[in-house]
C-alpha cells in the first residue's frame, strides 16, 4: 500500500501468542527445501529491505526451533 493512502484492511493487528508459537514450531520442523520455498513465496512481492528482514526473522525461528528438543 502506498504511504499516501489510509489502510482499509479489516485485521486487528493482534496476534495470539499461542497461535504464533504453534506456527513458529511448525516452521522450524519443515524440511529446509520447503522452508526456502515458502519463504520465497512469502517475500516475493516485498521491497528488498523488508524481504531481508523477514528472511532473517524466519531463519532465526528455524534455527531456534531446530536446536530446542
């Protein structure tokens, strides 16, 4: 969305911590190839600086979840 427009999306912006933890756990258990495929799909249309931030975030989740029993 362009900066000069008011957002009209219906979301509340509130994320359930339980749901987020469940999604993060599932992300960390995906095979590397599937994570890469999904990450590419998630970031395809983002500006480069946002894409880099999101890719680093998901990589950190995957690393943290793969080292946690």
